[in-house]
C-alpha cells in the first residue's frame, strides 16, 4: 500500500498532542512520537523541524521513499505536508505568513533500536540473533545502494538508526534524509553525521561523501554487534589478526556451553568472517573498503549452511517453520524435547506454538523465554493428526484420528466455531494461501477442498490410485496450483481453478510421504520412503535433481522462508541443506546458437540482437542477447522477469526463459589490478518461423487476402488488450510496429518486445530514441512533450492497422493525412471491393467490405491528434465485435496454404465431388489402394451457400484436422475421404496431425495408418481387435502418442505409436461402446458411451472411475464442453433425449427434450455457445450452451442425421445425413431454424440438483438467437 497524506490534525490526535509521554526520541531534524489509532494500530510519527529543508526536494523525494520496500528497511506508511497561512507583520506591513507542517509516518517498532541490545561477547544476545541482525542490516543497505535507482546513501548509519521488530528483524531507519537537505547543508551539518565514531576520516577532514561512507559506518556497527560498544576501541589497540582471534575465542567459550561439533564450528566461522569484514570496512583508505555486494557475497560464501545431521532419538515427526525466524518446531511420538506426540504449529502473531497430543488435547505455549503454557483444552477424542493456522484470522484447524475437522477461534477463548465431517482419515490439512476461507485436506485417495463457511466440501481432486498422504499449494504466475503426494509412488499437479490434474510426477520407487513448494525458488520437492528427495521445476514440472543422504525414509520437508535452505527429516535425523537453482547458462545459449553466429542471426534492434537457438532435441527458441548499455537498470531487469513470466496470451510472444550472469575477470584500472565484472543478459522467447508482420505488408493485389489481414488486426488488438487491461499492473508497449508483431505458422499474430520500457531507468524512458522505435508510429504528445500513456500504444495500433489494410506505401498512412477521412475510407473500401469481388459475391463480399470499412474508421480514430479522442483498447475490440459479420468461410490464402503435396505448388482436392481412398482389400494380406481424387491448380470459386455432397455410403464417423482446413470421413464400406473445406465442405475417421497421418478402423478388426501427404501411403497395418467384426470408434490423445480403439463387443485398447503401435493397456467396458473421447481438461482420462450410461476411465487404471447414469435406453454419443472453467458433458440416447452432466459433481443438471426419434450424434461448437443434437427424426437441434434453451431446428430433408462436426477455427458446421453430407455457415444456423419461444413444447426440461436448477432463465427477447454476429452473447 502506498503512503498516504495524513492530516496534521490527525497526527496530533493520535500522539496526544505530541505529548512528552508519547515521545520516543529526538534527533537533529525531528522528534519522534508514538501514534496510536483508535483501532489499536501503532505508527511512529516524526515531526520534522522547519530549518534547513529545501521544500521542493522534500516533495520530489517522496517517490523514492515510497519505492524503498524491503524487509530490512523501515517502511514509510504516511506523510504530512501542510501549509497554513496566518496574518502578521513583515517589515511593518501586513502580510500572510506561511507555516509549513511536515511529518513522516513509519511502521512502529516495539523493540526500539539496536542501541538497547548492544553488549560484549560474554552476555546479551546469542550469536544467531546477532548474526541475523548483521546480515539483515547488510541486505537493507544493499537495497539502498544497489536496488534503489538512483541510490540512497544513508550517511548516518549507527545502532540508534537500526530498529528491531518483535522477531528481532533489523530495519534501517532515517535513511535518505540527507536527500532532503540542500547540497550545501549536506556537506557541513553536524546533525547529519550522527556520532563521530561512525564517520570515516575522509568525511570528517575533507567532507567527501560516497557510498563508502556508509560502508565505514556499517563496519563500526558490525563491531558493536559482535564485540559490544567497546569492541571498536579494542580493535584499534591490537593488530587485526590478534583482535579477530580474541573475539572468536570469547565467542567459542560462550557458545560451547550449549553447542558442540559441527554446529559450534559453523558459528565460530561466522564470528571470524563477520569480524574480518567489519575490520575491512573500517580501512582508512576508502578505496580499500569493500562495497556492499562484495560484503554480502563474502558472508554467503563463508556462511556454513549448517548442513550437519542433527541426530534425533525419535525422529518420526511432523514439524513447522517460523515465518520469519530461522526456527524449526519438532515433535515426536515419545514426548521428547518438551513437546509431546503428534503435531506442532507456530502462531507467530501471538508468539505461540500450538501442540496436538495423542490424548486429544491441544496445548498452547509462548515461545518467549521462559516457555509458558497459555492454554490447554480437549479438542478431539484421541490422537490429533494434523493442525494448520489461518494466515490472517485467529483460527486453528485440527483433525483427530477418525474424527471431525474442527475450527477453533483463539480470540473467543479457543471456542470451536465450526465442525466438518470428514468421513475417513486425514493425513494433512492446509489453508489456501490465495483464498483463505478455503482449506484442503489429504484424505484417503483424494484431496478435498473445503470452505470454512460451509459444512460440506466444495470439490474433490481424484486421480491417485492409493492413499494421498500430503499436499501443498504453490503459484505459477497468478494461477494457484496444488501438489499432492500418494502411496501410489506418484505426485500430481492440480490446476485449482480448473480442478484438473495437469501433470503426474513419476520416479519414486516407494510411497511419497511429503511434498513441499519452495517459497522463493521455482522448485517443488517430493520425499519418499525410498529415502530420496526429488526436485522438480514448478514451471515445466521437469525433474531437476535427486537428493539422497542415505539416512533412511524421508519423513518431512520444510523450506526455510527467505532462504534457499531446506530442512529434510529422515529416520536418522534432520538434514539442513541449500538448494542451488541455476538459471539458463550463458554457455548453453552460446551452444544452441552456434556461438551467436551470423547464420543464426534473426535480427537486431536498439537493445539487443536476436538469434535462432536450436536444442539437441530439435526444439527452437528465439534468443535475444541484450546489449550491455547504461540504459538498462539491471536490478529492474531481474525484478521484472516475474511479470514477464505471467504474460500468457495467444497473441503475445511467450517468454520461455532468461539469462542473467555476472562473470569476473582480472583487469587493470589506473594501473591497479582489479576484478572486472561482465554481465550477460538474455531473453528467450518462443520461435516464430514466419518472422514479423513487416515482411507481409503490401498494398498490391497479390498481397495477403483480407481474411488473413483481418485475423492479424483482431489478434493484435486482443494481445494489446491483455497488456493494457488484464495485466496488473498494466504494461504499455511504447514501441508497437509491424517489426514487433511476429507471425506463427498459422499467421496468428504475437506481439513481441513489450514491456522493455519497464526495464529502462525512469529518466531515460522519456528521452531515449531507441525506446520509441520508428518515429512514424509515435503520437505528437510523445514527440513534442514526452507524455506517456496507454493512448501512445493506441496511436501506434492505428498506424499498424492502416498499414495492414492499405499497405505501408503512398496509399496508406501518408495518403490518409492528405485527404479527408471519409474520402480516404471510401477509397480504401473501393480498392478492396475491386479485389474481393473477383472471387466472391453476395453477402460474403458485403461482409468483408463492412469489415474493411470498420477497421479503417477505427484506425483513423486511433490516430487522432488529441489523445483524449482516441478510443481505448476495450472500445476498439467491442466495435470490431459489434460490426463483425457472421462469415461462413475464412479461406486461407494460396501463398500460405499448406496442402497434402510434396511440391510448392498450391493444389486443392477436387471440389465438385468428394475425393476418396478405397481401402478395401482385394485379397488377403494384399491391398489395392486407389486414390480417385483429381487435383486442380486452380482454386474453385468460393461458395457462400450451404453445400450438399452426395455420398454412396454416407454413414460416417467424422474427424477434423486441428490446424489444416481438412475433414476426414469414412464409411462402413471401406471408403476414406479427405476433404478440404476451404473449397468444399467435408469430414472424417481420425487424424493424427502431429505425424501427418490419418488412421482408419475396418470391419475386419484391422487398423491402417496412412500419411496424408500426396501420394497417400500406408504407414502401418495391424490387427487391433481379433474377436470383433468391426472397429466402432477411435480417438487420438491430444499430446501423447496414444490411440484408443473399440471393437464391437470387445475391449477398449490403448496403442502407443512410439512403441511401434504396441497395445499398452486394455479396458473392459462390459458391453458395446458407441463412442470414445479423451477428456480435454484431464487428458489421462477418457469417456465411453456404453449401453445406457457414460463411463469415465483413467488410462492408468484398468477399472472405470465413475459412471453417469440416467438415460433409459442406449447412450450412443457424447461430447465434452466447458462453461467458464467448468467441464461438462452432453450425452445423446435412443430414449430421444440428451442430458447435460456436471463432470465435477458427476450429476445431471439438465435434460434436453424435443426430438421424436433416437438421438444419433451430439456436438459442442468450439467457438460458439451452441450445442447440437442430431436424430433419426432427420433434424438437428441447436441449444444454448449457457442456458440450455432451444435456439433453433435444422431440417434439410436429407434423411437421418448420422454425424455432426464443427470445423475448428471456423463457424461452419458439417452434418452427415443418409443422403449425403451438408455444411452451412453460422448464418445458416439462424436461417434454417426458428429459435424457440417460452411456449415451445420442445423446450428443455431441467434436471434439478440439491441446489436447484443450474441454468437461470434466459433474459431478453425469447425470439432472438444468442448467435449474434457469430460471437458469444455474454450473459
């Protein structure tokens, strides 16, 4: 939260009128008071003296103070700057006299300053606390010197200006006040320098100020902490080495009374290192003093990781880690170490720890010395198995063996305020860190998510084959995930929003006992009874390493907050170790780019050079090596990577990695040997094979066709919307131009180089020519006045749109400035109409022309001189969507179309009659494959009307290629057809697009695999189902090399083509299966339409997980669809109804009625909120996928409906009938059927659950379809 301007009157009230009782201290520039609000919150109020301040600087520097956000810096929470005028006399004349009240408000530190805790080695604070204060003070000073831009020099660092919170965390105070004093005053004021012992000679004698002044002060403070206030004096009387040995010897004598072995040695090494650093900081010649980075590096390098094994007599225990202290809380089943039995948790806010016991009692203790029991109460009948503390509320969750979950409120005297019925054992419980009203438990074979406001769990994450023993939450970007560990030897990653498993982590050879997400590194850890801990990347979920200390089974893992250290519990004891997570190595980038060779160079810009990188596995990335210029604030560059990794959108180039490495080499400066630092910086992005939009801009008649240009315009707008609206905080591109819009293989635009302006120092952002790109794309307010806002990007977008529409030449941007806007729009529209009408006519031509006109008008509006008149990105997208016509076809330009051909010529399948491949065998073990399709180099005339394709044997299953404009069809007489729906509407058996194959199942139980590149060739033929007379259904896994097949009255089989089409698993559906389909959200699962229900299976299990029952006759078809982030299924049955199922709750939520004969096929439209059902009554019914209301009925009088498919990336639908195949555009969906009305007898009927009907009644005109403009009508 940013500091706020606090009224001076309010400050007087909360400090009792700045009373003496509230005074905390007084310095050269102000007096500090304790302020207490009515709600009990406390702050420190520093009333600044009026003399010596440059008020303009005082105001200007608040931006820097507000940016000082660090654990070891006192936080500015508010300020006051008020000018009051009173009447008085000045030189004998009546005048207004200004009085200025200034104040700074900081967080309140109840323990006061470090000055109160200084003592020598023999008593006072223990070494770990002193070491913590030293390290924290160094980290705070690093923030001021290195991470702040411009840096802040404290100039008054001393124990009195180092405050301590309740947990003894040090926080530097009064930093930067010198920045508010006039420069002349800074050099001479005695108040600024504080106590003389903390000031170096160059300042006292010559008034020289640099960051080495603070380093000297830090050395003096460190000696005070290590050896007490007399330490500095003693260090000047004897040689440095003798003093160091003396201090270390004193500390060893004190420490060995309670510690021995490697822990004692580690602490003594820390004492020695810190003493040596302190003495180095106190060097008279400031050139010999280290800088703060060198100090911290030396502490980290010399710091013993305390990686000793801590032997424990009874080590099998759960444990907790303190949120700020380096403390681990342990317990065991034999009651040792003061804590008995079962479970322990810190309640840091109260300085408590809470313990659950085998007798069912909970005991609460304070951990301040001496330890005292605060509360004892009976919580459960017996054996408390797990506890968790709410992160903000005064709540504790507890679970007893075979007992309820209980929620306790310690503010109400530990009253149990809610119980939850568990129905089985719980092994772990944890509050959701993003939505703290929810918590999860590991229970039996699943993880359950509950809400503390409800007595029933919200949902269950199921998928493990055995006990789920542990879980943890973690985030990736802004998305919440969960990791669960199971006795089935696997861990699973769950997307908590979609409630689906997104990855299974395999490799352990015994039960997984604990999982943990590292809070500061992208690492997940899993521990197992196989005695190992596995480290997984939390972004890619790839295995990063294995830890094996040979200490027995792993019992627990804890990551120490604010550290890379991890505590691992084994049978033999605890191990504390450090995880070293390396970023992508610069050497690796050199290797995959052939040493950044010229042959691999893709381009060069103002801030870097881009190379094509190719991994050994064939994967390609774009590597941008950033120039080593002064324009980059390197710390900001590193800090912003978290935001860059969060940018995830189809129209934004995806950042896949980065490199930031500092290498030191020996060199000379002014004849003296020094270490020279070289910084390597690189960004790694997904590789875009088509390059930038700049390569495709043209105003010629042979350039990109309109549908592709329109696709690029709309995609660019969607990407910019993500940056401006959906990113928090927003990202302004500031360099949007065709060279920064890249294109993938399917001509999908992706904005690149966004956000680099966020890495430039603020003053540079306003002036650098490199940042702005080509001057053509920048508005006047930036060029003339350096004003930056989101409207800068809007202006650039307008120029880009004009270049896409009219080209970059004289007919485009420059022409638009020479003639009136209306005349220019008409001219552009006329040019496009002339081009478009050569291949199109009727409503399609009119629709395209309307798009041209709308986009041109938007572009001109974006380029308004006054930025206030420019639309924002949401308004632009809304206008495009409102004006977009429902276009029945979006043909791909011939120059970009990939077709089943080995040459570069553009060919299409014959469009008048369907091409087909006869796969009937003429004799056993010998096949005569005939491809009867003729090919034409001339593109057939584009069609607007619905097409009817006569088919000799039309009873076809259907598949559609995921990226190409092809449909694969087959029938029971052995004919397979590949149809190109750009010129002809057609559909399929099953494509395996990744391999450029299609796969066909036959009546003889054989599966045949063909390549669809011309000429068609058979890749594989094998007997799949020995006892069936036909293969009834197939489905291809979306990512794995798997094919599912079902034979009539036979098993389901899973084939792996990477293992030469080996059958890797079989499933027994116990009856005929009519359709099979992989779950699109959890691809380890699939569903089968079998007999009178739908079964859901997991490919890792030989038994189905659950059944959706409710139909009263054969269920012969189904499809998955989503509503929001929730997965649903639609099933069709011979009972003439379709049913909607909530896949999470496994219940029917709606029944769709109206067909007068068996339903034979169902389909969910991928791009429209429409469900389609086909029937033997020869009709297709359209249902709204949100309200489940009837939208229309299609009847082409072509016989029974045999199949329906929605063409991906298009609004066209292909429908198979007895008499043939017909396709229609989205406008045909409305033209062919009248939408339902409330009185329609065929309106869908609700299937009610305990919560009532799922879908609300549709609002608005009941006669109006939700298919408006081909887009979703959001409700």
